[in-house]
């Protein structure tokens, strides 16, 4: 969400602690911005105003922090200034700032020498010399200028100069006193006509003041003023990569400039995207693109650029996408928004199924989002840009609508899996609408008539005019009681009731006066009583809540004790329409009795209620009475305020001994107390508990809320098991024929794993025996949105070895969207990870690379599609060796479309290799595959941590060099692996060997060995075993002999001097292509060496010179 405040906490000497402020989402802090995923924590949800607009810290006493509120550029009002005296732990309003002068504070600055605090507001520049106790106006109307609004403050440290920008003028002062401010733009060439100016000052020499301005929505070129000069250097306005001005008409909304404190020529500006200059603003390069193409992605609409003045290259960015960071000067910019929940929702809707965690909504500049998990989670973007009104058909939820600006709607017909073309209603930027769930009609505001009507079934739509009316529609509401009755709220404070709104291009309406002024923001009708209406208005200075008991003929103001603030939605208690809740600028307020002017409204309760943030919409689900609140700054919230008490157990139903099983009742509705009975004679209380079962078996878990309402659930505790896990083992149950205590099933929703033998095509039969585990044993098709788990025992992998897991399966699943995978746990079921990937042979056949609507998330690998008969799938799991605890589970998931049969699995096995843990090389050989090509081949069985084979070649049998590398296939494998390698071979004789590299640095394991050497020779030249070469020549202490083949025989030798005297004689076993004769103590001279391979071999002689 939109972020305009970023501040480096001076209390942290490492400068890792960062404050960030959402313009309507409050103040947040991370303690380590350098973490891979920095975690943000909110400061306080219950400040009187959480529209954070500015922040500053006293460098002399860093426990003193100041915070300003309000966002001028989007009209989100603040309230006052806040101060913390304990480093941001607690905040309090500065009393003298609640006078209206500080409703919109754009900048705060604490002078490092005087400690004066300056606040730039829409009412001028104010200064406090006593830490915020009192304030004086030092610049603005009546204080040196006619322009009140202060947009920016900059400070030059060396000179102590304060710079301030207003709507179109820039001032400077060294004292900050009223009357001391020098106008730097009057009488100069500074551009005229700006409606907003942002500034930054370089800290080095020469000193430059930089400025950019907004004119008609377009950002200007950079204006640069050298210290002491009155001439502004003005560059051309940067143009984006797609040829538009760098702010694209939004310069009044997103306009920012910052100069690098380490390099006064390096300037960043931000409009829609980010731009960098290395030339003092003369020229710029675009460095980000909100689409991510062709430049790095940074979310659109830049509001804050902050260089770290003590760490070169560190720069932070605030924009409509939250908080971004770079540690290399902007070359690489990344989002860092983990749990930074400041998303601004205009509208939202809730799935009609009871307890279903599925919501869609439209956000400011963050698209239309889909959330389908409980808690603070990431969302899926189903439509980009700005998102607005969203609808889920409450009786046919497969139909859903989301919208862009100007009433451009996209529709899903598959439960939100995908969204396609819907309708354009030609409406306003924000396009109020409602969907008639019975008639299947969308009604919305439109610019060309009074309202727009579009039929979902006919896909036909058109403009509808109301006789005698010209309505500026601000709200649309379908009456659930009277078919085809429509209410329209207007900007005049009136509402219009249209009967038979489903037909005709011109209709009649009944005008119902609610208020003489103000914009109608919501209309609620009591279910079952069409005459009971609740209307809210979203303006300051008007009565904001009205009730009618006679269909709008008369109205009772029910604002009661509400402060003067907009109310954006109202909702009757579906159980008792004398009660209601309303969405306000300060969260959701409630009343136990609508009683006209005596109505008592209660604000959110600190600690248990929602934040004091602008809330834009309320939606109640009829099935369980859960209420959804869309906030403009803090995401979506749900409440069970109106729900009937209901106990709900959340947690795994299958687990292991010696491991805590965590269970929670937080999904229960209207629960005030929680009591647990674990089925083994032990009990506990509390919303969340843990239980460690000592014995395997089945237990009846019971959880009771409010002392009387209970839910029960079966718990199964599985055993430990030794390895191998094969049919030869006495206690084997991977064929699912016996020992049912070894497996367990937990189904979250939909179809279930069931043991048996199905007769249904696609999952029928077994691989062996009588049983398999089947998805929906007797169901022709598995159910949509299925999520079910099949657990196996906890296995002991503590002994190093080579392990393989295998199973047999057949399946008929929706390709790519539905599937199953194996997961493993090394902590007795506490956490689970995907086992293997689709890159592993004989394993998964699909990875979800692009389909966010698939049952498994992006990046997950799984089995999908069709396998008509049982096939074996296997995976080497030796990487798990060394773990005493390794558990496995099969996970099946489906999304919500299509009819498909399911799957069956059988014969799960885990084998363990019992031989020596060493790679063994087999059958190394080669041949001349052609006149000029050699082909080598070899095999291995097993492979133990084998990484690769280095192929080494020699031309003489002594000196080898590498000619290539072949990666190992198995690493840890017990099956036979085969390899080949080809290399050029033009010579008559070659020698080859393999260098086999086995290593595991993590285990400090290394085993490198050489294969036996082989000789390859062209048989038409070399036909027998011969001496190839004798060297060195001359020789001194030894003679080496190479052969034309790999030897394993005695070689007889005789060495004669020139007189014919026998100097040496003997035999020596030659192994390999090389033999070395030790010859010492001979006088220098000429010698003749006679060699004979084998006792019957032919004699070969060589003349040598001895030294």
C-alpha cells in the first residue's frame, strides 16, 4: 500500500531499524531491513489517527521522535502531531497541534544544532523550540509568503541552511525565524506555474539545490541552483521508455527528488517510475518499470526516496506498492513488504460458504486481489491496475466480478480460477455497483445515464435513464426482499427506489429524501423487512447515519455520539435489526440499540478490535453471519460479532509420538472459553494448545467452547518404523493389506483417500493384493477443491546409505490444475516439504510455472494428467540419510472445476542398499567407432556420492591429460548406470583412464580413484603386444618402457655395453602400459637394451646412451 514515510532509526548504530508509514495504514517498524525477508511490526493500531504523513527524530536525543498525519495528495485527513519519548514504543498527541493547522503535515525536521522542530503543513511552516509544547508560524500567509502549503524541507549541514518549498516558491533561512526567509525563485528564471515543488540539497562541494515541480500533472525537468547563484540550470523533463512524461499526468500525486549524499551529481527522481542521473540532473536514465519489462520491477507511483547518509549505496523507496530497498545504489531494487499490511481496499466481497476463507476485493493501485487462506497472508492478483468493486454471486459462487477504473468489469465463471471479459459500464473512476444474486444482474453507476444494467446470463447491458431525474450515483444497492428492486444513493443526500429495475431503458423511481446535503455511501435493508432502511453519508459536517422504518418516507438521524467524520457503510445485525455496525474513518463502530439521537456508538476495542483506520465497506455472509470489513489502509478484516457460537478445531488429525501436536480453536465463532479433552485422560484449556501423545493409536479429541458447545475429531498417532520398508519385511504395510495402524488419512475438504479396490475407470484395481489407497473410492469424480493427506510411518534414516522410495500409481486428473505430490518431514510431522522435483527421473511429470489458479502453488512439482495403468515411480532419497526421523505423506489437491476420476496408489516401498558404500566402476572399454572417432563406455553399480568422471587420455601410456568430463547420473544409486563418451581419434594408438570423483563437502566426504588404463589401437597396424618406446635417452638411473597394449605379464630384459659385456639382466612384471626399470651404478657409455614380453616373446633391441 501507499507509503510516503521512511525513516532510519538513529537509535540503531547498525542502521538496520527502519520506520515506514502508510498514508492510511499506520506506522510500522522492522528491526533488520537487511534480512532476506524483513518482518514489519505495527507500532500502534489505536492512535487517534493513523494516516502517517511525516516523521523526524532528534539526533541529539534519539528517543524523541515526532510524527505528522494526513495525506494532502489523496485527501486523507490527519489530526495532529504525535510525539514519542521512548524511541517509538509509545506515542501521544501534542495538544497544541489539534487546532486544524496540522491536519495535513507533509514534512517534519529536527534541527541538529538548535533542536527546533519544524512542521510543513497546508497551513504554513510551524516551529517549536520546546519539543512540541508550543508552536509558532514562521513561514506562510502572514509570515513572509502568500502560499500556505509546504511541500518539502531540506537541510544543508555544513552551512546550517534550511530550504523549504511551497506550491511554486522555494525559500531558505539559516535561523528559521519568521521574516528571515529568502525567496530563491522570485526574479529568477525559475519556471512558473507549478502547483507543487519538491527539493533536495547536495551535501558536498560544490553545493547544489535541486528541485522538480508539477505543472498540469506533468513533472518538470530538474532545476539546479548553485550556492551563491541566482540562475537556475534547467534540464529537459525526462521521458519514459514508452515516450511519456516521467509522471504521466500524475505529478500532483507522485513527485519526488533526492540527491546522493556521497555524490552531489547523482540524483534520483520518482514519478510513475524511477530515474537516475549521474550528471547533476542534466540527463536521466530510467531505472525501473512498473511492468517489470524491460527494466527491473518497482511498483508504480513513487512518493519517497531516501538515501542512507552513512552507508553508501543504500537507498530506500516508498510507493503505492509499499517499501522497496537497494543496497547497491539502485542497480538492484527489491520489495520488502513481509507483513507490512497497509493495503488500501475500496471494496470487497466474501464467499457464501460457511467458514470459507475466500475473499476478493479491489485496491488502490494494487489490483483486484483474491485471498483464500486464514490470517495475514499473501494475495493473488486477478486483475491489475487499480481495483474497485468486486462481487461474488451468493447463490452461484462460481460467478465472480472484479473491476478496474471507469467501470471496466472482468468476470470469472470458474470460481475465481480465471477472469475474462465482462462489461464496461462507462462509469466514473470509482464505479459503485451491486449484483443481484437472484436475477443475475449487475447494476452500476454510469456517466451517460442514471445507472447501468448488465445481465450475466445474456451478457447484454445498457444505460438506463430515470424519468425526471438526473442522478449523480454514489451508491447502488439491490433489495434482497423485493425482486428487482434497486436503490440508488446520490451525491445530493437523497436515495431513489427503482422497482422492476431489471427491464426497460427508461424507468420510474421514487425519490426519498434522507439529508439535505452529503453523499450517500451505503444503504442497508433488513432481511425480511423491506421497509426498514439504514443509510450512511460519507462527508464531514453532516449527519452521517439515518434510519427509516417506513420504506424511506420518514427518517430518524441516528448519529448519536459519533464524532464528526465520514461514515462509508452501514450494516444491520442480521439477528437483530435494532442493532448495527458502521464503517467509519476510525474503524468499525457498533451500537446495541439504534435509538435516534440517543444512539450510543462504541469504537473498536483496543487489543481485540480492528485498527482505527478508514473502513470502506462491510459485507455479511448469511451462512455463518461472519462480517467482512474492507479497509483503506489495513487490508481486510473479519468478525464473528453476529455469528452463532460454533466450535471449530483446526490442526492435523494424523501425527507421531514424541512430537507436540498443535491444535487451535481460533476459527471458532463467538467463543469465549475453550476446553480440550485429548481422549487419553488428559485435558487442557485455551484457544491454542499442544499435546504430545505417548502411544500410537486412535484417540477421540473433544473441544468445548463456552462450556457447552463441542466438536469432536479423531486423532491417529502413527508408529516409528525401521528400514528397509519392503514386502520381505514382516511388518511391511506399504501394500495396504495389513497393519492399518501404520497409515492415517486427514481430509481437509472434498474427497478423501480411502483404502480399498475401486471399480471406477481411471482409478480401478490394485497393483498387487486386494487394496490400494484411492481418492474417492466409490465416487465417479473427485470433488472440487479437495485437499486430503495420506500419512505413512516415521522412518529411521540415521544410518548412512543408499535409499530409494517407490510406489505404483494410476490416475486420471485434470492436467496441470489438479495433482498429488509426496512431502517429507524430518521433525516428526512439525513441518513438511515437497519431496523431489520434476527434474528427477521417474518422478513428477509437472511443475506449475504459470497457473496461479492451480491447486498447488506456483513453483510446486506434482503428478498430474493421466496414467491409464499402474506404473512405478521411484526416487532416490539417500539425501535424507543421517536423519533419525523421516516421515512421508501423499498430498492430493484439486481446484474447483472439471470432472475427473481420481487416482489410486499401491505398493509403497523404501529400499536400503546393504553393500559397501563406494562407487564401483564396471566394464570400462572403448573402440574406434570410425576412422577418426573413439567411443568410450562404462557402467557403475552402485554410485555413492559420485559427482563426475574425468576422461583422461595419453599418447604414450605415461603422460595423461583431461579430454572431457561426464557428470554422474545417480550420485546415490543402487541400479546400474551406463555412460558413453566420444572424442576424436586420428592416431594409431591411445591410452585412456577415468578419474572418478566422489565427494560430499557437507559430510567432509571425498573419495577419488582412477580406473584401470585401457589401450585403443588400430588393429590393422598394431596386431600384438610390443614395446612402443624406451626413454629417457640418454638415461642415468632408470629406464621407462611403454607398450602398445595394457600389460599384465613378465618382461625379460638384458642390457649390454659396447664391448658386448652383460651389464644387467632380469625380469619384471609389467602392469599397465608403462614399466620402469631401476638402473643405477653404470659407467657412462653406449648400451644395447634387449626386451622380450613373456618367456616366448620376440626380442626387441634399443640402443641407449648412459650418463
